[in-house]
């Protein structure tokens, strides 16, 4: 890591403390993540490659990058932020919108693309907004200096992002931010397992305090024709253990590590590794790992749904041992 990054990282705690989120921004990210984006674009971005924001939702991260870039006088080239999203409202967004007190809600399936365009209009000279399904998009073969990823919501998307964008990263220059890294949902495995499998190509840079985002610095060129298999089936149980041990080292903030531990439990259950999931549930109890109330409720709900499904399975496919394992996991969760 060169002196430029070291100097910037030393400043970040002060940037977090001083940051005030603009009233016009509505975001699933927290203010420190927006402060990170703005500070990076203002103080660290060199202009050797473009900035790409994958899954920008209502445009808050893109706005923050643009606001920082406007005050960056050193970066002469590639003063462009490419921001992608479907910009289509889904009903699962309603509770989030209520929580952050958004002034407007949308109908299921309604586009909010033009509202995000309006938000970013002051920065239209540096922002390119794409209403785009990333599964159907082929990025231009131009260097990427910052890749902010909040779009790995499936393994298909993860593979597409890695094969399309990671070979465009520049060693010693490019930063990848995995926004879902500190997240208890099993889909976070797309970040945990992939960053472990590509660990020789990246150096841990920073975990944003209290947030889901973890930043990595590219240290070795990635060639698309040498990428390993990037499917969940390709990971053995031993590799899953190694990957999550690595993920825990990427989260210095101890109270946030419970999200990684829970994500591992839920991923093991999702993949049908019930014996390993029970071992992980016992680990949570033995290590006195406390889960936040909403995380515990969500985890318990997922396990109970699996129990119900197993109990309702046809007699010929009923698995008594599986039901026994799931029941024991459920009994351990209240102690977490």
C-alpha cells in the first residue's frame, strides 16, 4: 500500500466525524459509507481509471462520489462515474423507505429512474446513469479505479461482475468496495467466498465502522481466462471454513463480526450442509456470540421455515435426521 492510501486512511476517522448527510439523499447505506465515497473521490482518486457504482439505488453513493470529485483538483483524467441500477421499485423496499422516512413511495414495479436523474442533475457532467440489467451488460475495456459493489444479489450477478469488471482493475491503484460484506444474509457469501478465492489478488484496506462495506486494494492483475470457478457448488466445506475465517479478519470491528458468523450459518443451511450448520450454531453459543435482535429474528425465521418444509415433505422424501438437526439448531438460537 503506497503512502497516498496510508495518508487518506489516517484522515478517515475525522472525515466520518465531521460528515453531515445532505437532506436530499435517501440511502440504504449509512452516513459513514457516504462519507467514505465523498472522501475517496476528493482525496484519493487519481484519475488513472473511472469510478463505477454498481447498484446505486436512489443515487446517494453516486451523489457522494460526484460531490467529492468536484473538489478533486489533482485527478485530470477519467472524471467519470458510471452508476448502474434497475431503478425499479420492489415491495421489499417499503420498510426501508419507511425507516429512512422517504417522502415518496412507489408502486411495485414502478421506475424511479427519472427522480434519481433529477437528484444527480447538478453533476451531469461527471455522472453517467444506466438503467441496466448487469447480466446483459458488457463493460467497456477501460481501466476502473473504484468499483463500488452493491449488486451481488445472486451468484449469476457475482460471476458477471467479477468476470466483467475485475480484469479492468489496476494493481496498486484500484479499490473494490464490497457493500454487502458485513451482512447476515446468505447471499453475502458472494462477497465472502469470492474475495477469499481471489485473496492473492487483493489486500484488505478498510472496514467502514458500523457499516456493511469493506474495501480492498487490488494488488495483482486479474486475467479473466485464469479466474477459478465462481459457483457456490465449487466450494468444499473446508474451503467455506477457510473463507469465513478470512472474512472475520477483514472486519476489525468486533461487534460486526456476528453478521459474518450468521451469514456462514445461513449459507450452510441454504446449501444443505446441515451437520456443518449445527456445528456453526454451537460455535455461536460456545463463543457467546450475540446477535442483534433483528438478525436473530430473521435467522430463527429461516430455520423455522426449513423445519416446517421438512415436516410437510412427502413421506417418501422425509428426512428424520435432517429434521432433528434443524430442530437442534433452532433450540440453540435463543442463546445467541
